[in-house]
């Protein structure tokens, strides 16, 4: 069953949250995106073909949806967004006016809905005003400490020294989360969702561009991948569950997501273990191996500022070189949904 990542977007007033939402809706790389906000006024839905509005939801001509909700109605909103008919690939929740980021994380990560999974807390920081904002609102350090990805925005409006000072302060609050620097809050969608899951026309026939594609800012679209990194790891042998759990729970600096499947050579645990992690949040589910499939481990590590050698060394260290006792599987099975 396809699980739709729910990404929470937070940040103080003026950091660029709405700018980022508008960008995601206009340059979506073929994804169908659901956006949850307090009101429609700030989101530039007029820039796209609006198919209709019913019960607090706007259906956009590009297949995306925009919903208004308060924090008490999030579960019901998620239920309506994850239907097969909606066909969404990503849901983005703007935290402003809803709830504290910590509460939103608990609601999403603890949801019983089998069609969604926590996609991370993305925290936007205004590079030009961060030091001042931090003095006026000390709580910002607590929010950044929870972040799985920090977006240091408006770096084109300030000097290099000020940007580096902001980066240093962010690192003091959160030692491991990837930090990406942006202008106009342009975030690479490949960090947030799997672009290969986007619904595309597969018949090869010519198609008419949607209005969102016609309005896309080509200057931004051509520079989306300068911060994005991925490391692929394939291991034909079995993995050590304790060592792999430690890697997922405390990934190397700069790692945002880990996805893939794992093989364990442990009695009663020889199914395929499909893993998904964002920051220190880990989710696992199991499925049978295909009869034609070779048992192996395949993982993709995604983030920004990743030390590839460090990632590979940690995963190679997690190989099961010796026999593994069944008790060690508790470190993985505790995350099975």
C-alpha cells in the first residue's frame, strides 16, 4: 500500500513558508500535492486553473488540492486527502496558526491512518533576520531542535558572513539536521517525496501543458539540485539489526531521509523489511519476498551536505558478519507498523 508522506512546514512570520507552498504548487515535477492551510488567502491558487471548491477544499486543475482546516480537524482532512481518487503523492501542512510543531509531529507520526507517514518537519529561517528573531523569540531554538530539515532562506538578501553566522547558530540548536540555503524558498521536491512515484502520461502521446507548468519560473527550476544528494547502498548479504537501527535512529549529519528494504538472516524474521526514516523518526513494515527475487539490502540515503564516505562506512559496519541472535531483532521490530 502506497504511503503518502506528510511534511510539516514551520517557521516564524516572514521566513518564506507561503512562498515555498506557492512554489511547490507551481513547479511540482509531476507530483500531485495536497496543501493544508488555515485559509486560502495567502496561497496563490489563482495562479492555476481552479477546478472547484467544496467543503473547505479547492481542487486545482493540475491534480493538486488545497484545504483549510484547524488543528482539531487534521485527522479528518488526512482521511479525505489519501483516497485513491485524490491520488496524491505528497501532503504539506503549514504549521502557522494550527499547532506547535511538536504537537503536529505527534499527530502525524502517531496517526492510525495506514495511508500516511511522517515526512518530516521542514523549518524555514530568515537568514537576514535570524539573529534578531532569535533574541525576540528564544523558543525558535526549541523548534529548530525538532527540525528534520532546516531551510536557510533569503540568503540573497544578506551577506555571506551573516549567512554563516546563522548557520552556526542553527548548528548549536540542531547538530545533525541538513541545512540548505535558498532564495525565494525554493526547495528540491526530491528531498520531500519520491519523484518516480509521480503520475505521468505513459502512452507517449503529446499532451497540453497545465497552467502551473506554463507559469513555472524556469530560472528557479534549472537550479533545484545544487543542494540535494543521495547515496545508494546495496548489500547481497544480511544486515545486523542493532547496528542498522542505530544508523536509522542517529543518521550521519546532513541525512534527511532513508528509504529501501533490508534482509535479516534471523529465524522467524526472514521477510522483507521495508524501512522509511526521516531524521530520527523510523517506520518499518514487512512483506514477503517475491519468489523470483534475490534476498538483499537496498537503501537510499537522501539529504544535503552528506559525507558519502561516512554514510557508506556506517552502513558497511552494519553488515551481519557474524551470527545474529533473535533478541537483537527487537531493535527493528519495535518500529513495525
